[in-house]
């Protein structure tokens, strides 16, 4: 399955890990990982589980059933960057009801799942 290899490669590259280093972590040959990522062979179930655990993604994501790494069984809760939270806090003057409501709405929009 081509999507599996593409997802494996994407996860590895986004983490900034070389094929050689990741293959050593998994306990496989670098050439095997290259074949998986290229779609020339299929990884073992153990390798897929290792990927899911290591990169903290679901099997649904790895198999291309969802584009959300958390998968269908997980609650999607994006984290709000602490610096962004400080910025939002600075934008609103405390004490007024309107500002509290605007602030709460903005924070909610920033953490909602994109459809």
C-alpha cells in the first residue's frame, strides 16, 4: 500500500530523523525502511505498531483512513501555543463582559477542529 509508505516517510521527515537513524531505532535495516517508504514492500505489523507508538499516531492515520494523526477514536484537541495565549490575553482589557466573551470566543476558535 503506497499510502502507508508515504505516511511513514512523512512522519520520519517531519521529525527530522534520517532513514539510517530510524532504522536503527526500530531494529531493521535502512534498506528495509527505504523499501517501505518507497512502497516496494510492506512493513510488518510490529513495525507499523512501532511507528504508531513512536510518532504517537493512530493506525487509521498510517493506513490513510484519516488525515488526522489522532485517528477516528481519539478526541482531537489542538494545543494552543503558550506564546499565542499570552498575546490573546494582552489584546483584551480585563473586567468588561464584552472583552471576556470576545476573548473566550477567540480562544475557542483557535482550538476548534478544522473541518
